[in-house]
C-alpha cells in the first residue's frame, strides 16, 4: 500500500469530522464519459461548507481511491441519481442507485452549494 491510500483515508476521516454526513450509495463515477471507478462501488457523500464531497475506497489486491468535491447539478431518474460536477479535469458524472428519500436530500443539499470549479482526485 502506498501513500495514496493513507491520503484518501485522511480525507475521509477529515470529512467525517468536519462535514455533515449525507449518506452512502452504490454507483459509478465517470470523467468525460469514461469510468474512473469500478461499477457499483460504495460512495460516501458529505456536505462541507458550500459543496458536496464524495469519497470512495475499493479493492483488495487492485485498490483505488476517489475524492470529489464541488457544487453539482442533480438529476433524478426513477431509482437513479446523477450528480454533474465541473472540475479542472473535465466533466464528472456520478451515477448512484438510491431511493427517492436520498434523492430529495441530495437535491436540497445541492441547492445550498455555491462555488466554481470542483476538484477530482482519483487513483486506481
């Protein structure tokens, strides 16, 4: 294990202690239409300051980490939720499988977000 995993764990713990936990869902993250996480990975969502943060750790032998922060637009399609972020690396789409209650939480939280370009940090 290299320093990347420790950095990701540090960011996750920081989010837990300094943010409002929104929930956890299964989904996939895409950068410019290409997946940057495995399918159906566990994603933890937080509200911090005026943005939404998403953290994820996955794998056993081939591991990966993701940290995403920004002010997304939210779309809801039945049991699917899409969060659309603009980052310096490009357009990031997060597709979550979740119920209507979690969708309402994300729509309401995203309406409170303010900010410009988000950040994406991924390894794996």
